[in-house]
C-alpha cells in the first residue's frame, strides 16, 4: 500500500508565486510517489473570516483552478472540499471532549495570530479550536505525511498527541488482549517469539531499531496472510492491534502523522516583505506577461543603488531572491558581478527574472484558461474527489465510534 499524504490550504483566491514555490510545487511532485489527498480548508477560513461570506465562496474555485493549472492531476490526487464532509466536524467534536484546553492555548500560532490580526475579534471558540479541527482533518484520513510549512509544525505535533491520547484511552476496548492473541497465533512460532522479543526491547529501551524490526515483521506477515500465501486470513484491524501492542499501548485506531517539511526557497514580495495578496506585493500565478513585466520592473532594489553608477549588494535586494529561484548559475554570477561593480542596471538585472517567470506561467495560463471556459468541469473534479474522500472518512468514523463505544 502506498503511504498516504494529506494537506490543505485555506481558500485565499488566486494563488501567487510564493504559494507555488512554497507548497504547490511540492504537492505536484508528491502525487507521483504517494496516495495524495489535498483539500480546500474552507471551514478554517471561517475561523478568522467568519464575517465575510462572499469572499470564501469565490476563492474556493479560483484556488482549485490554480492547483490544477500548476499540475495537480485529479486522476492521481484526491482533491476535495472540507465543508462537504461533515465527518470532519464529527471527529472534531469527539476529539474535543478529551482535549485539554492547555494544549490548545499553548499552540504558538494562537497567540501569534491574535497579535497579528488585531483588527479582528478572535476571542472565539472556533479560533482556539482550529488546530484541533486540523487534527481531525489529518486523522480522519490516517495520513502518514503532512506537507506543511514550518509555521504549522506545532499543529502536526498537536495532532500526534491527540492521536496518542485517543489510542491510549479507546484503543484497549473490549477484546483487545484476545484480539492480539488471535492475530499473533496466525504467525509461525518463530515469528511469534521474534515479535515478543522486539516488543520487550522497545518497551524497555524505546529502541527504534526494535520498533522497526517488529513493524516490518507484522507488515510482512500481514501481507502474506491477506494475500492467502499463509493460511488464516487477515484484516487491517489485526495489523492495528499488533502494532498497538508492539508499542505497548492500545490499538492504533488513529495514526500519528509526520510533518513533511521540504527545503523551499523563500520568495519575498515585490517590496521585500513576505509575499501576500493582501499586502499588494504579489505576482499571481495567472498574471499576464504585461502585468508581470510591470510588477517586476517596479520592484524594490538595494536602496544603495540610487544612481546607475552606484554599486549595490544583491544580498540586500529582493530581486536577487527571485534570481535564486529562477536563474541558472551563469545568470546569478552575472548579477553578483554586475551589481557589485555597477556594471549592470537594475532594469537589465530584472529582465531574466521577467522572462523566467513568464515562461513558467505559460502552461499554467493555458491550463487555467481551458478550465475557466468549463467551470462545470472544475466543480465535477471537486465533487468527484469529495466522494472519494468520503469513503475513507466514513470508514474511519465507523472505527472511531466503535472504539468509543458509540456503536449502539
Ligand atoms: N491550517 C492550515 C493553514 O492555515 C490549513 C490546513 C487545514 C491544513 N487543515 C489542514 C494543512 C490539514 C494540513 C493538514 O495553512
Ligand atoms: Fe538588485 Fe539586480 Fe539592482 Fe543589484 S542590480 S540592486 S541585484 S536589481
């Protein structure tokens, strides 16, 4: 089975180059290696923008068009809309029952965002709880990897704690011990002894090697039993029981995910601050060539270069950061030399960036134009993805309800 990747984005409307380089580019790559779920986190947008109903609706499909334009392939990735899946809200509610308030108050983004978004009243229950909603988004798909920016690490960490606590509280329900024994009895005597040995080693020393060996053994036997190569039959539940027992806890009803941080080059905005549509300093993925040219020609440069004859320092210039992402070595050397010696002018320096950005956008603009001409197709892609996601979300909720004793 391929490992599962899940990530979401708030609908902020048309995406800009920072979104592409910081996240989307990575998503497009991941869909070839993993089973990927990508969703529009429209409820999350409401945690801060609960007063603005129109903005969100418009932004959803603009954002999805850019995802598809960038190369997300609906045949490879499941693309869906959070608010169409009430299962997320159900899991959020159930997890909320046992989540200590302190865990949420301590999430660093909570205080940060309160500070930053002073013009909004964020003393709401939804805003405090939003990392837990994110935990539900992740756990409901039993995702292994969650590609997110560093700023979201604490949310993935919270998700892990929530999963661990859930498994501890509810993973040992009736039949846990018996289930473990029955599953293990399907292994050869040698493998049973090997499993016990690794379990003991992991319990005593926390050895990652013991954990890895034990897990590999379980997965190998599970595959053989499920395929019928070994007699006895097998279910996914039995894998969860044995892995839970190996860890010394209950059954892993919910899976602890890992954050996936990929090295990304930060692209500043036109003025050198963080690129953001709301700061008016962004180059949009779908800007046309003329707009791109105008925007980049107007970009801030090293303030020391007042006149053409004043030398500058690329390290102090946002244009340089664009070269880092968009130019080859020769061009970068040319910039370094030419800037420091006042051999080139800033407009001259910006031209290769303009050319590279326009070239990169060409396929995006073409794909986006085709999709905009067929809005129904975009809706259909999202509907279809949502139904695929629903199958997984429903199954998890069945397990969760049963584990909590809510299956009466
Ligand atoms: N909180 C994320 C953000 O603001 C978006 C998000 C919501 C998300 N749920 C998620 C990301 C689940 C990864 C996984 O950017
Ligand atoms: Fe920036 Fe290029 Fe001008 Fe140097 S020459 S200040 S790197 S735009």
